[in-house]
C-alpha cells in the first residue's frame, strides 16, 4: 500500500500507469511522477458499490458508499471509452497478480446490499 502525501513523489511502473497507446513504445524502466494533492484527497475514499453509465463519447463511474445512514456519492469519474479499456486492462493485470499472491478472490453470494 502506498502512502500519498502533499507533493509526494511516487514511483510507478508502466502497467500501473496504464497501457501505452498503440503508437507509443513502452518505457524500459519504472518512471517517476509527482502527485500533488491536498490533505483531504490524499486520505482516499472508501466505496462499497459502483454504478456505471455511458454515452457515445464517455463513461461515467459513480463510486458510492452504501451505509446504515443511506447511500452517498463518494466520487464521480468521467473518462473516454479508450481510457475505460486501459482501466480494465490495468485492473485485470493487477487482480491476476493479487490472486497469484493471495489466492482467488471470492465473490459474496448474497447480493443484498441493505443494512439490517
């Protein structure tokens, strides 16, 4: 797990940054990027549900927290269809790495998201 601080420098690998475009050559070694963020954003957000919708030009992902006090929008991310493809590839690659290290992820059988 990475800690992100204000003006922190984070070393990332090309697979973490996303899949290169078809006409780009992938970098040969890890690159450095600087992420600047405020304290509130650097703490991150927790979401236990996601809603996805799309138009011809963009995808909208709404990260939601379903809690006893109600359902709350945590973040709304809007990206291009091409970027969605890169997100899916990066998540698939990282899920495979996770499962190779820790074993298969089990999906909850009960789809009831309500708090009782």
